[in-house]
C-alpha cells in the first residue's frame, strides 16, 4: 500500500512544493488543507459520524458528518466528493454542496503530539433520505446518526457528554447557527 501524501501550504493556502504524510503534518504542525461536510435534514437534525476505534486521534468519538484531508494532486472539490463516498457512501456532485467558508484552524494538543494547522473547506449538504442504507466503505467510520440540533447543543454544553465529541469547541456552534439559517430559507 502506498503512503498517502499531502501538500504543505502556507497559512494563506499557497502550496510550498513539499509533500508530507498526515502524521508528519500533525507532528510538525504544518499547514495543509482539509474538507468538512456538515449534513443536515429538513427535520432540524444534523448527521454525525462516530470515528472508528482504531483511528490515531479521537477514536470512538462523534464529530463532523464527513471530514478528510486533501491529498496531493486533488482539489478540495475532488476531495469532498471522494470523502462523501468513502466515509458514508453518498455519491454527490459539487453542485449539490454549498460551500460556506474556508476556516483557519490552529490547535495544539501537546499531550498527544498533535498540532493541527488546517485550512478547512467547509460545506453544507441537505440530506432527507434514510441513513440506514448508507455504507461505510473505508472503515474510518464506526457509526452515523441524525441528532436534533437542540439535543446536540445540550450535549455539547454538558461537561460529561461533551467528552463524547471530538474537541472542536466553538466550531460546532458556529455551524449549528449556519444550519439553522439554511433551514429558514
């Protein structure tokens, strides 16, 4: 199996002509690109994924509907389409997704030698179909669920329950607001 490489960028998104593994990016705190898709339905629920137990970071925790790094040679748009198919089995074209922003993330988790410097291309996707038919092709996802926005907010504010989520802090609430805005359109 070939080792997947990712472009090192500067904090403005310019490629530096260097490629590293995911582990090297995070151990060395190098800027790179990722994609995030927040999936919601018309009932006011958001889709969350539970990370597989064998993931290097935050195994078994709930998080963003679909997320992944942008490999060298791929655009964020190509990566988001691929990640949707690989992680939860949804085939989409880019016109079905709404790009809402590019988010700069700088977080250090020294206790696990994880230094995240990402430009996250953030998308919304409305999905009103039954999730029981979705398949997890790449074994990165253990489970998925729709959760009401109200329940999600309560759990994220609860000291004990919030520990069952990847620590994205304020980002969850920023996206919840954007989803609520989409639901009123």
